[in-house]
């Protein structure tokens, strides 16, 4: 039980929020509110999987918002050019993986601090996209793009299902496979991990490639929800994802935390936004709550 105390704390906080809504705002439970929350949470959850791996390895990636926007635009352009959706999905993974490899190469290969590298690439990708698109949406998408061409109801469940499958696969791999244990070992003590036969630089490079690839998938799952692709869709995503992961109990110092906690953090923070609306609170309280929870988790032993 002690090993799961962070996850239990987040689960209790989420249950408390649901009880509060039931008492103070019962209208929250009418209609398809929960399905809307799950759909909105899905891209964030996929990105949070990658961020969990990065933070567990004792690094950080604040460029994912810009990567998300770049991947979303390129996904839209591929679809508008007539690419079939399976190839669009592969393209999203490849483009995101390449962007992540640039971060990983600079961090693992040259030994540069991850916060410096990802801050630089965040600005480079964002400004390049701004210069290229000048705020122009990608329009003229084919009918088979939005909701994968299977209709809104089925498409929403497909988006949620894909994110849940990816979560389950990565959670299992992180817990039971040697590469998952290598991520924990690298974040806990890189020197000891090296002496144990683990290549910390290789691990760091791999988690950044995975971070980029998962960001590409997240961009695809977000983009198919709309009839056009917004070049600023990823603005602020990095803060949302990092906050959710840290609130979920993943230690920013590396080596501690689980994907279960990260998923709970995503669910909690994506529920807070509509909850505040139903409770009649000001929207700016969402950021205050995220900041307070992040600080509390970081201070936990």
C-alpha cells in the first residue's frame, strides 16, 4: 500500500471532486459530460505516457506543445493531399519520432541539459510554424479524416480506445520488461545503472524518440476531432502534461512514479476545467489548482 500512496492520494482527490460535483452541481452528471472528458483527455494521456518516461529518466521536455502543433499541421496536410488514414497515422509517428530524435541526440549525444535543449527546440518549432503558416488553418480535409470517417459517436470511442490501449501496453512494458526497468534505473542513479550494464545515454535518447512519436499520435487523436487543423493547437500543452504527470506522483527528480499515477493526474486535471464551469468558479482557478498540486507532489517524500 505504501508504494502506491501517491496514486491513492490522487484517486481520493478525484473521488472527492466527483462527490463535490454530485452535491453542489448535479447537472454535471447529465448528458455525455464524462464521454466528452474522456475524449478531451485522450491526446493528453498519450502525451503524458511519453512525458512520464522522460521524467522518470531524470529529464524534461517542454517542446512537446510545439511538436504537437507541427505534427498536427503535417497530419492535416497529408490528409488533405489524399493520403489514406493508415499512412497519415504512420506519418504522425515518424514525424514526431524525428523531432524527438533531435532532442534526444542533443541531450544524450552531446550531454546538454534537457531543459535548455527543449526550450530551444520549443521556440524553433513554434516560430518556424508561425513563419510558415502565419496562423492559417489546414482546411479542405477529406470526409474520412474527421473521426476517422466512422461518425462522431464511434469515432469518439475509437479515440478513447486507442489511448487506453497505448496506456495499457506502455504500463505493462514499463513494469515488466527490461527496457522499462532500465528507465527507472537511469533516472534513479545513472552511474549505478551504467555499472549494471545499462547504457543511460541510449535510454535517454530512446525516451525522447518515444516522447516525440507519442506526441505525433496525440496530435492525430486531437486533430481528427475537428473539421480543420489549428496551427496553435499545442499551445500550453507542455504545462498541462507536465502538471498532470507530476500531480500523478511522478518524481521530477527521476526514478519514481507510475503510469497509473500519471493517468489519474490527467483525469483529475482534465475534469477540473468543466467542473469549475459547473461550480461557477472563475477559469483562472484551474491553473492555480494545477500549480498547488504540482508543488505538493514534488514536496512529498
